[in-house]
């Protein structure tokens, strides 16, 4: 009974979330779109909590920037944004694209997952973006905790030559990342790379191309997580 009620609520919620908020072309539509962003995407929280921190003098990480944040991004001289959530039909993405265009900021979409591992092409394309985009650069996801932390760690390993131990500090409770949650698989992947790298030095890009096994890592992580829960 409880399960049926829960499943029914989840179905209603999904239908409600997708029933509006995909149009910003008229004043009325924009009002509804802003409502969608605040209710469905929880943007009201991000008006007070930016989760924005510098990685280097030229690179920042944060949660999803709303329109009110772009004046700060302009002051910082941000030239490029990498959006780890990927493109979307909904207003949160449309408003970001609109404000980037007005501000002269290039928006790059590179979707990766927060609670599971993405395919190697998604990670390799992200590393390629790190090479190519104009800086100063902002990297963001929704909350700035998991995907932004993981991408920041990749950046520091690939671009600045930091060790995994140093780079993994980007995946910490300070930013809202909980390693014992499903999102902990992101740090686990970095741990797997560190193990291989300690045996035979290998750049992160080469490791992704030749050694990265998403399915095997998922199985290993779930086994470890299950054992940890049973202790």
C-alpha cells in the first residue's frame, strides 16, 4: 500500500515537473519558467548558497548559476562555462544560455552523472574542453557538490599535475559531497586510477582510454558499499 502510494506520487511528480517550464518566449511564459526553476530545480536555495570556490586563479567551481549571479561572473572576467548537467529544454538551461549570450560568455555542455559512472567518451571530451576553452573558466553542476567536485579533481590531475590524494579534496563534505552516498562512486573511480598509477605511471587520459572499465568499477564499488553498510 505504502509502496503504491509512493510510486503514484513519484509518477505525479515527474509529470508535474515536465508539464511546464520549457518556454521563456513571452512575459507570462517567463513567469511560469521562473516558478519552475525555483520549485522544480530548487533555485531559491541557490540565491543564498553559491557553493562557489576557486580551483586556481583562472578556474572556479560552483552550483548552477542563476541570472542574478552573472554580474559577479562578469566581474570575475569569466569567459567560459562548462555545464556538467548537459543541455536541457527546461528554463534553468534556457536562462543560463540567455545570460551567457548577453554576458559574452561561451557555454559548453558536457553531461556527466552524479550518482553513477559515465562512459569514457564523456570524461575524455571533458578533458578536451579543459584544453580548449578560454579562461577564466567556471565549472558547474546543479549543487556544486558531486559532478563539479569530480570534474575539478580531473582538472587538477590533468592540467595542474596534482596527485589523486590532493585532487580528491574537491570531493569532500565542505562542498556537500557525501562519499558514503551513491555519489561516492566518483571518488572510488579516482581511487582505482591511483592504484593503477602507483604500479605503472599513466596519465589520466591514457588510463581512461585503455584501463577504465565502468561496469567492473560499479560492481566493485557496490560490493564495498554493501560490506560497509553491514558492519
